[in-house]
């Protein structure tokens, strides 16, 4: 039987959600897939200068996300004894996590609960996933 | 960091000192002096560009654009009609690959290019066209917009196909590159390089004229208009408005304060929607006059309706203002469109053909309809003709207004407070157009003089100085130079497009065949 996949929506700061997911993954013998999403909309507006530099900026953003966010957290997770992979993608957090969950036939999603003002007003990734995730979702306070 | 340089900022400082030290001189004299000095330099160039064909009143450059748009329309088999639906699907992202997320989308390339083209040309330029050419100019303007879609399609496809991609991931594209690289492929290396250089020279002038002076000039006109007209504190003080605008432009393009540009880019589309929405409200208020206005537009296109230039006058004004507004055939938009990430350059051509449609067929038509319908053009009901003001060389208008002031008065007839909203819209439209054109200008400048921060800085400072000059000059001189500079770009660009259009056709046929066979599939359902 194939190893089960747990997805962790990681914003680069919330270590609690990762630690909780690591504990669960070790206990259940599951593999973690840590996902970091760079918020992006193809319908946003760019200045001409941003437009022509976009490809370069994208490469820099991906490198930074992989080096500064994904690599350290993967090291930490593996040191804790869990098997884990990472994925950095562009898009809307909720949509991307749901897409990956379907692609990888994940069995569970772990997401942190942000308490920022904008999230309270416009909704957070946690509330979005609670409404539209295709698999059971654990919101870690 | 930039401010510790001792070069161009010092020039701006000297300019500020010059204006400040002129306080003893009557303010109006400053505007008049700028007008005379710059006018003397630009007049011969303007005369050359707009010289009529022998024995006719038709400026050869306008005919150049009409012929080009017609040829491209037929050569590509009315691609603007055939690919319209597919273009919308591309903009919606129906064919975008998920792995390209984070790259420039078709929507973004279109929106950015539109923010450079939707400007004072749509608000003030249309008023000038209708005042000089009568309502019939609107008909020709719409036709020019529809045919210009094929010109834009051609140049934007080439912009992507022949762009330069640098190792750091940045791109440079536009007529300079397709003229030099594309013509070299055809064994015309030297002529291609010469044309690229000539285009770059005209592009610098176009950036300073149409992309800058005209915008600054009409911002000042509208600010004067809403603050009391002739009694306004700003009346005759164009250089003050210019100096304020130049300072903000300076902060963005030299100081690197991108947040102002970002704010403008985000708010301009909403202002455009608000503008069209207000026009629709006014049309609804004057609904009983809509059939009459449409009749005036159609009959004016073929009879002139008392306008001195007759049919030809209406046609020239319609095509001239449409080209100035949507920039089809000019080549500028391909600089912005070339940044999109796609393996199929033709897709950007499809997307770009929506630009003249939105800019001219939708927005310019709204402006023209509001002007005609609200009766700000003086009309003699007995003769059924418009009253011609021979002294001003245009249809007599309410209060003798022209340009943005005429559009503002027309909107004010329907919604009394709208001129104030229009003033904000005008400032934002002008500002976004200036920022876009400053970039086009920099690209042309660095193509001529080489890459480098100092060289870029030199152009940017010159650009800011021209904001002041544009605001201080009178509309006639500014509009002539702005038009001449923009049209001069079309002179070289279209010549190159004729040589390279078989390349576009090959790309188009290959793509459409694969699309029809189902090899190119939608990624979204």
C-alpha cells in the first residue's frame, strides 16, 4: 500500500503547523508534502517596468522561496524523523493547495490559523480551505 | 542613491531655479515664451509630417496609416473578426499553462499596454476630432479602430518573436528589435539597422510629444477648467502644473518610488470603467437623442454636415485621432506586449488586437457620442448643419471650448459634478500614459546610446523637463508636435511591417491550423 500523503500549507513563519503535522505524520507513517504558495493573480496590474522584469523577478522569488523558506523547513522536518518533500508554486493559496491535494491524492491538509487584521476582514487560507478543501483539513491554532 | 549624482538632477535644479528666478516676469510671459521657443523648433518637423499629398488636402502620413490598416486587414483575412473570440479566451487565461503561473499573463500585458494607450487621446483627442471634423469623424474613427486591430496584431506578434531575452531573464522587444533582427533574416541587415535607429529617434520624440507634452497640456487644461476657467488661479500658469506633475513623474521614474506607479496602474482601469459607465448613464439620460446622434455620425461621415473640410476633413480627423489614441501601426505597444511569456508569439498578436477595440471602438466612441448628444457642438436646426467657426477652424462649440474642456462640458450637461471626477481621471490617465511612455522612451534612448544608468537618467530628466514645457504650451502647438512625433514612428514601423508580414502570416496559419486540429487545447474548462 502506498504511503499516505499529508499536505502542509506553510506560509514561511508558522512553525506550529509544521511541528503538529510532523508528529501526526510520524505516528501515522505518512509522507509530508510541504507547500509554500507565492500569492499571484494573472489578473493583477503591473507597470511597464514590472512587466518586462517579471520573468527575472519570478526567478529571484522562486530562488528566495526555495533557499530561505523551503530548504530550512525541509531540513528541520527530516531531522525530526519525518519523510518530506517541498513544493513552491504561484497562485492563490486555497486553489493551489486544493489542486495539489487532488494531484497527489493526499489524505489530509494541515494549515495554520493567521490572526492578522486583513485575514479577519477578507478571509484567511484556513477559512478558505475549511470551505473548499477536497480532503479533511486540520486547522492548527 | 540616485540623488548623490552630480549630473542630470543638477540640470533639473537649474530649471527649478530658472522658473523661480523668473517670478519678476509676468507668469503668462513664461508660458508664452516656452510656446514661442519650442514652437519655432517643432514647426518645420510638423509641417513635413502633415504635408498634404500634391493636389489634395490629405496629409500623406494619414493615408499611410489608412493604407497599412487596410492592407493588413485583407492580408490576414479579417483576423480582427476571425480571432476576436479566441483573443478573449486567451486573455481569460483559458489557454495558459499552470506551470507558467507567476509569469506575465496575456491579461497583464494587455492591461499594461492599455494603460499606456488609454489617456488623453480618448478624452481630449476625440473632442478635437469631433470639433474639427464634425460628428462624422466618429464614424471614421471607429473604422480606423477596427482596421487598426490588424496593424496592432502584426506589430505585437513581431514584438514577441524578435525580442531580446537576456541571461538575467529580462526582455527587450519592440520595433527596434524586429526591424533590425527581422529584416536581417530577410537579407536586409543594414536597412533594418538604419530603420531601427530612425524608429528609435522618432520613438524618443513620440515619448516626449504624445506620451508626455500632450498629456501634461490637457491635465493643465482640465485643472484650469474645474477651478474657474479663465478666472482660475492656474490660468496661464501651465508651468506651475507642469512643475508639480514633473516632480511626481521624477519621483517615480528617477527616484524609483514605484508605489505611485503601482497605485496608478491599479486605479486607472477602474477610472476607465467609471468613465465608460458615466458615458452610458448620459446616453441613457438622452436616450431620445441617440438615434439622431447616430444619424449625425453616419451622415456626417459622408456629407460633412457643414464642416469646412467636408468628408475628407471628417475622415482625416477620425483616422488621425484614432491612430493617436490607439497607437495601432505606431509600434509603441509592442514594447509592452513583448514581455509576455509564451511559446507562440502569435497569441500575443491575438490579444493585442483587442487593444484598439477597447481604446477606440469602445472608449473613444463613448466620448464622441456624449459630445454629439449633449449638444455642445453648435447646430443650426433650420439648415441641419453645424455652425462653422472659421476663425478657430472648427465647429462652433459652447463657450468656444475644445479639447478636454469640451468633453468635460459635455459630461457636465448630464452629470453636473462629473467634471471633477473627470479631472481626477484625466490626471490619472495622463500620469499612467506618461509613465508607460517614459519607459518606451528609455528603451529607444538606450537602443541609440547604449545601456547604462547614467544614460537612462539623462533621458528621464529630459522627459521631466518636457512635462513642464507641454503644460505651458498652447494646445494647437502641442497637439501638432505630439501627432507629428507619434506619426513619424508609424512611418518607419509600417515600412518594416510590410516586409515582415509574411512571417506573421506563417505563424498565424500554423497556429490556427493546430487550433483547428485540436492540437492546441484549452487548459481551463
